[in-house]
C-alpha cells in the first residue's frame, strides 16, 4: 500500500494533513521529525510532507529536516515551518516577518505549475516568520503583499513549499493542492478503503498478540465496538469482552449494550457493575485531569480482576482512536501541546497487568464508522452519538455525586430525544453536513436565581452542546432551530429536578474542545 509520510514539527494541524490525504484514499502516517531513521524507512513512503510548527528555523536547537528526507528520493512538500525548514537547509534565508499573518488571506499564483491551480486563491495563513530568499533552483509559484514567497517549487527535484495551510477547510482549494501532490506528483495509488483498513488492522493484531488471549473493553460506543469486532475477526474464540457499568453512563446505556453484544458474543461477553467503586474513588475530585486518571486506573483494576477469573490474559483491546492520541500528546507526538489526557491514553497506570492492543489507534472517527459498516455491525450502533470513556464524569463539571449524575442523565436524555425527533442527529457519511455529529448536555457547578410557581429558586445550570464535524479534530457549533432549543430548554427545566436555567454553547473547536473537560 502506498504511504505518504508526514513528519511532525509540532503543529496542531498535523493530524488534519493525514486526514485530508486519507480522504484521497491514500494511507498517511505521522512520525515526529526526529523519529529513528529505521522507523521512517519502514513506511517506504512515495512522498513526504513536512508539517508546520511553532518554532523559528533560525532559533538554537530548532527542529530540522532529517537526512532521510533528502536521501529518500521522493517528492517533498513543506507546509509553513516545513517550507521554511526546506529553505534553510537548501541555502535560502528565513527572517522574522514585518507583518505576521494569522487567518484568512489571498495568494496570487504567478505561473503554471504541477501543485497549485493557476488563479487567485483564498488561503489560511499562520506564520510569524517569512522567507527572504528562496534556495537556488527554486522558483516563486505564488505571492501576496505580506508574503512575497507564498509558495515555491523546484519542479525538477519535485520539492515544493507553501506558506499557507492547505489542510484546513479555510483554504477552499486546499484538498485540490494535496490531491495534486499526492496523486499526481507522488503518483500514489488510491487504495485506502474500508476493506484495506480491516485487513491492516487484523494483520497488526495477529502480529502483536500471536496465540495469546485477549480481553476487550466495550463501552457501547462505536470505537470500542469496532475494535472488538476487529479483534474477534483476528483471534476468534480467544477474545472475551467486558462492559463495565461505572455509574457514569447515559440513560438506559447498560440495557442497550447488553442487547447488542450478548447475541454477538454469547457467554464470552459480561457486564460488571462497579458503579459504587468508581463513585467512591471520584469522591471529592473536581479537576478534569485528575478525574480522567482516577477513572483510567479504576477501569484497569476492574479489568485485571475480571481477567484473573478467566485465566491468563495478556492483552487488553481498547477503542482508542487517533484524535484521542493527538489530544493526549502521547509519546510519539510529544512535540505538540497536551490538550487533555484521555483516560485510555495518558490516564492508564504504569503497573497494569496487560499490554494494550489498539486496532483503531491511527484511524479517524469517520474511518472507524466506515470500517464498522464494512464489518456488518448494526447501523444503529455504528452511527451512535459518541460517548467518552469517562462517561458523564467529564460532563458533570465540579464535584461528582449520584444526585448530580441523575440530574445530568435526565437532561441529556431529553436533549437526545428532541434532536432525534426533529431529525437533527447525523446518521450518514454522505451529506447531512449541518446535522449534529455529537450532542449532549453538561451540568455546570453554577447556580442561578429563578422563579417557579411564584417561588424563588436557586439551582444549577445545564449547558447544551451540539457540533457539526467530519473528523472530530475540528468542529463548529450546530445551528439548531430556535424552536427546537426552546422546546428542549422548557422540558429540561420542567422535568429535571435541580435545574432552572439552560444555555447553548456556540464555541467552535478550536478554540474550545468538543467535550467541556
């Protein structure tokens, strides 16, 4: 399978580069810029992309292009910092920009070239440095008033650089630029399909576990369900699955999971009620990172106890997906800032009995769903609303108590019911761009004054969150109809004890995250 290697210099957009390339049905893999050369060589890339990053190339100890890149004899595309790194290593000059550019801009393409359509293009800039002199053998491909070298290329050597971000949606023709690089300049074959994803995942599971037995952690969401299905295809009867009721579930969640998985796995699937243990461990905990670590460790201890009852089990299957890894800033991406620690990535204890198997670790959410459909999982399961592993703990801000969880659980159920009835839940990979890909309620540790039945109230606030997104790496708030929001708010205030005010979150990602914690 043809691979585009992406070397990460610390940009928060790096994962989007990989995502856009996979939209072209070409496999892409991200490695840090200073990864071992053997690891880079293993990818056998047909092209290399150098990401953006927060550093300046002229700083001491600034990230630099490893020798492997120039020795690989494949096309190269540098984006922002990547372009500046190419410039510096090949004899050009980079200086601080007189006027920094962050946000929308326009570039004018100066000459016909294999990479960029010949016209004026809207692009997204994000840079504080600029190129003052391009390397010998390169030509200027595009410019704008603040950036005379907005794009450059050495067509003979197939090395290109762009000062803008083609991977973000704010560059409307960005995917076309990446298509030209990947499919035409690199000559990659578009073979990254759901079937090839399944084959790759199954092969990796078998190579990792050999003849060992596995335990799969099922949460009821699409990620853990697809991971379990892939593990079952890879090892068959050597897989057992467990669903842990941690007391932080959505309304009727346990009933739904038992209904789906019991017929699929028979007596190799069990539900364990550990709600009392989780709530005891979370007592007095309100800081989000501490919540996640407490939950991650408690999960592992419950899994370990169950595994001992089954005999020797060496591997734990988890539904970790790529956005989890990126936001947690796992070791292989330690150049990027940690956004939050996902309980199943950075929140796990070091002394656990298992080795992890994560079949979806480098899959995006939409790819997981495509794989789920190809595996024949129920459509209702594949298109369920995402639910975080820590459950309502990261939607119940502040102290976690049974009473507050019950309140949140009911408010969330009302919101889901109203969205479903109005047809506002996304249920397809095609179209429905304005529908909510994820929607939920959040209980805030904030009280406000209200009036009910001529009586003063002083109760908590529920925030509603609904977002539209393709990849869950960026998201926008869903433009829900006012009457739908009004109906939902009215029901929550009237039906949910302890709540007298409802607000709607209109923050995009970035700057916010989808979940509040």
